């Protein structure tokens, strides 16, 4: 993600969640000001200058060794099922492995409208680890999903 993507990315995220857009704007401003800090990555998927999806990751915290969280992962509904999300997820998983990540988490609403998102993460190796009751609002739980990150074998064959 580059500085010239910021406004379009925030408008894109706002299509899905206005609260996320507000938080994302502050985060992305920090991220860009820090010149893409280590352990953070944000990707933009475009085709012919049309934003198709966004996704990335960030470190959990200092106490969780080599643990990362998916951040602002959205694919435009017109492009669901086209492979855009899979390409972003593969790039994110590969990048987490490259920085030595061992586990990748995502949180998603338990509401029925997020069933597609939970199925997507399930297809990409995430499993439910916890449910926080009434987290987002009364009657709206938060589901924590995680997957172990396969470490890349950086050794050359034959050596």
C-alpha cells in the first residue's frame, strides 16, 4: 500500500464497516508515516485501477512471540469467488512466514451476515479458537480464528 492509495482504501473499507474505516484511517496514516514498519504489511488488489480488495497483517503484541493478526481484509462483493481474496490471503500467509510468524489470527463477527467470511477463513486453514459472547454488541459475538503458519524452507536443495 502506498500513500496515494489511502483515500481510496478508506472509502473502500467504509463500504463494509464505518467503524473499521475510521480505525483503519488512523492506522494507515501511522503505517505510511513509519515507511511500512517491520512486521506490518498492507496489500491492495487492483485491476485496471479498480480496487478489488485489501488485506494485511500486523504483530499481536510484545508478549505473543511471532503471532500476527489479519488486518482490514475486505474483497468487493462483485469479486467474491473470483480468487481475489485467495490471492491476498496467500500473499499475507507467505509474508507472515517470511517474517518468522508461527500463528495468524483473525476476528470476525458471529452474525449470519459474516458466514461467508468465516467459511473463507476456514477454507484457508483457520480454525475457531474462541468465541467472545456479546463482544460487538448485545447478541453479537466475536469469533477468534487462527491458523499455524507453515514456515518456508529457505534452504537450497542439495546443500
